[in-house]
């Protein structure tokens, strides 16, 4: 009886180990296939036509929009996933806006993989209007790996302008440390010197707000803040939109309304205007009105998984052919080692059972 019991127990252990080994091997294989599928999908996604600052988007917008009646959406600081932003966009699209603007920091770090994940998410959003992008300090870096040159190659010019009827829209790149060159101030002054007298309303979009606006704003120090506000006053800029502060703050200075809006999904900070939101602007027969649309933060799910795979795991396979071969070889070796270990354990189990059987027989 004792011999039969131990033999049965040994068989059950073998079956359990075989099942466990097969389960582990299947999980490893599934994980590897998932990384390959998601990584390849992210890498091969193309920028959708309506995403970015291309001349085609600008021309299509200016020729198709009724200059006497249109709306546009403004949101800032999307950063860690796009779930909250996509929800806000779904709410705002019911109004059939002419265009929308993200005021920078639409990815969490200036890496190509993160931009590609953002592009993938926007391609799934089925945009019906241009979505213009202002570069933020989390989107570009002078030291790489995603510089302003990469931004422009992917999305179009980092600084540009256009008019719709009597409204002038100016987009600036003042993300630090690019602000220290003063290029954004020179571009702004050049455009306003040429266009300001021919329009009624001027709207300026940038990432970092001027320093010293109000103590409620928690943002980076902006180089050239005094010069910027002097230009805004001189050329009668009606609205300035900026992000960087993760919340909502509105203030007036010398005839210009400054709206700091960074509630697109990033972690909120500060105590004033601490909620997720977008701004809906309406131009109607010469008047301009604004509406704040608030929401609760949406939890990230598949988007976060895709980003982590694209940023951390996919490069292990694709960084070079040697790395890819090495990663695949390690995977095969791990599975082979597992199978070998199971086979060895099976042989040892048989030997132990035989020895015990011989001992009991004596």
C-alpha cells in the first residue's frame, strides 16, 4: 500500500509540473507575441491627416470655415495617457468645432516611442477637424532624443499662424530652454507687425505662461515674459492661451485675457482651478465667448500598456538586429531550459521511485 501510494503521488507531481511548465511556456510565448504585435503596430502607425500643423490642415481650415460663426477647443497638458483628453474631445466634438489645440506636453517624455503611441491613439480617434499641437517641455528636448527638428518633421512647423476672417491665430514655441533664444518673441513680433492692423481679434497659443501673471499659476519661469506682455498690449492681443500649470487660471492684464489651461489629463497641482477640463471658444458675429467644460479624470488602460511595451520592451527586440536575435535566443533558451528541467525532473522521479521500489522489495 505504501509503495502504491508513493508511486501515485509521484505521477501526480509529474503531471502538475508538466502542466505548470506548459503554462509558464505559454505565458512567455503570449507575452513575447504581444510585445511584437503591439510594438510593430505602434512603429508602423502613420500620422493621421488632421493631426498636426501641416500647411494642408491650415489651408483646409481657412477655406472651409465660416468666418462669422465658428468654435474651437483648447486643452493643455495631456501627458500620462490620452483617456481623459479623448473623453474631453468626444464632448467637444458635439459642437462641430473648426479645430482644436493642445498647448503642449501631450506626451510624458520627449521620446520617439511616446510620440508614436500618441499618434496611434489619435489615429484611432477618427479626427473630424484639425488638431494643432504646441510643443511643450515634455514633448521636445534640445539634447534629444526628440528635438524640435523631429517635432517639425512629424507634426509640421513648431511656430505658425493663420487667419479666419478677422481673427488671427498665432502659435509659438516657448518651451524651455527654447524660450531663451528669444525666437518665439521675434516670430510673434514679426507676425503681429504685419497682420495686427488687418484683423479684429488676436489669439496666441503657447506652452509656458508669462511669469508673474498671478500667484495661483505654478509654472516654469518664462524667459522674455515682460517683452511678451509688452507685445500683447501693444498689438491688442485679445486672448493668450498657455498650459504648463496643471489646472485652470484666468486673469486679465492690460486689455489681454490670459487663460492658463492644463487640465487635459496630467496630474493636477495647486489649489486654484484644480480640475480636468478643456476650453470651448465661440466666435459669433464679432463677439467671442468662452466656456469651461470640466470632467473627471479617466483611468488609463490599454493605452498605458501600449506605451510601456513601445518604450521599454519593443526596443529590446528592435534596437539592432543583434539585439533582436539575442532577445529571441534568450527566449528560446529559457523555454528550452524549462523543458529540459522538466525532463530531468521526470527522470529523477522515475529513478527515485525505482530505488524506493527496490528497497521495499527487499
